[in-house]
C-alpha cells in the first residue's frame, strides 16, 4: 500500500480545481526537483507513485526541461480501494507467483 503522504498527493492530484495560487493538478519534474503547485514533493514519494503505476507522464517541454505528470486510472482506483488496487498491481508485477500480504 502507498504511504499516507503518497495518498495525500493522489488526493491533491485528483481535485477538480486549481489551488489558491492557480496551479492545476500535476506534478512537475525539473532536474532533481518534484513540485505540486508550490509544494516540494520528496523523490521517494514520487517513486512510490510511479512504481505502483498511479501517475503517468503527461508531457515534456524541451525548452524548459519540465516533465508534467498526472494521476491516472490506477491512481484514482487507489483512492477508492487501496488494498485491492495494490493487490492487483502486485499480481501484475510479480505474475501472481508471489503471495500478497
């Protein structure tokens, strides 16, 4: 299962509106820095989201070097039923050969 911080990031990515500074629902990656609006997001949290297929790269700007990442269907499923979604992802990753706890 995802950490509490990763789940909070998914909730922010899943909102329907901009935040108070006008930023929309995306993670922005530049060099080694991950941002969600004006918040710095630790790389380990982003790696968690990527490993469990909860976010996808949405675009890349060659001029600025920014990658933009957004929540996907798996991320939305994780918000609704985290235990079952994690089990399904692990089954896909490990081919159903490993016992899921």
